[in-house]
């Protein structure tokens, strides 16, 4: 009788332990299945498509790794990778540094600070497509407001998006205007989490504003900086909508990025297998860059 009571007690205890866990899984399992299904199915389908010579309408022939081998001798793809690299090198450090400067300014106790914070964040919530359409009017060589300002200052007009030597730099400027709000908000939240006692103690010890920023504030912002570098790098490597709404890769393909190139291959030339192969390589590059940044920050 005592052994039977012990077994019953053990069974009830085990049931009480499992019921809350099963209840929790019952709530999250439907959403988990939907999310995993929507993520894994396109990824697996795209991987299979990258091994075929398809055109999105027909399955095409199985070509194995031929699409990946073709990428090694594709000069246009190499040029698009170079344009993306230039854009990433200019955009990521620029957005992080400008975001930090804006956050330091917006962290000051001044009048109408909420209005200023909203003004700098609004461009970020506007879609890149709308930003690109607006940029076409602002940087128009004949009737744009920027050239009007240059003319008022006695400077010669510039072609901006219509000049192969200026188009990519103009895209970087447009991206910084539209995307700097996000780093500013992240840094602003991180600044407000720094203990005031820490900054006051540094000042009491004789530290100037520059020393406090360098030795106290910036180390406290390191997690936010790592997150922003990874996030902005992924954003830069996936640049498409701004290119599509402004230059469409022109002039002379000087603004053709990797994502725009794979879009052209998959949806304009109907080389869907080759386009998905490029997408997979871009995914691996993005994963490697993110892992390298995390590894470097953890040392």
C-alpha cells in the first residue's frame, strides 16, 4: 500500500510539472509552426531552385553547382559586389557615427527635445521607396532644390544621380538622411541606461567631457554599437528599393548592387536558378560578416 501510494504521488508530481510546460507549448506551437514553415519552406525551395537552370515558370534542368561556378567568371556580378562594398563601407560607419552624434545631442536637456527627436526619427519610418521618389525631385539636375541652393551660392550645378562618378555617393547621402534615425534612437536608449553616478564619479575624479565620453560613455555603448554595426551591415548588403526607385542601377551600371543584380537575373532575364544562387551566396556572406563582428566584439 505504501509503495502504491508512492508511485501515485510520483505520477501526480510529474503531471503537475509537465502540465504548465505543455500548456505553454499549446499556446506558442501554432505560431511557431507558421513562422518556421514560412521561413524554412522558401529557403529549401530556393536552395533546390539554385541547383537548376529554371525560369520561374518551368522547373528547368538539374545543373548541380553550375550556377555557383558561373558566378566566379561573372564580371557584372563582380562589379555589383564592388558597388555594394563601397556603399557598405561608406554607409555603415557613417550611419553609426552620425547616429551617436545625434543621440548625444538629443540626450541634452533642452526645450522641445521631444519635437527634435521626432523630426530625426520620422525619415526612418518612411519607406525607402518613398524616400527614393522624393530624392528624384530633390537631386534633379535641372529643377532640384539642391542645385538651386548651389546656384544661389555661386557654385556650378551637379548631375548627382545622373553622373556615374556621383550616383553612388548620392545614394549614400540619401540613405544616411533616411536611416540615421534608427542608430540615433538605439544610442539614445543606451545613453539613458548609463548610471548617472558613473558619469558623476568620473567628473569628480577630474575627467573632462572628452575623457568621460571616451573612457566611460563609449564602453557602456559597446553592445549597442555591435548591434548597430551588424544591423546596418545587413541593411547595406540588401540595398535594393532605393536603387530601384532612383537609378535602376544606372548610369552605366554604376549603382547596380548585388540584390538589384540578382533581381534583374531572376525577374527580368528569368534566370531564376542563377539569381537564387547569388542570393544564397549573399546570405552566407552576411552570416560570415555578422559572425566576425560578434567574434571580434566578444574578445
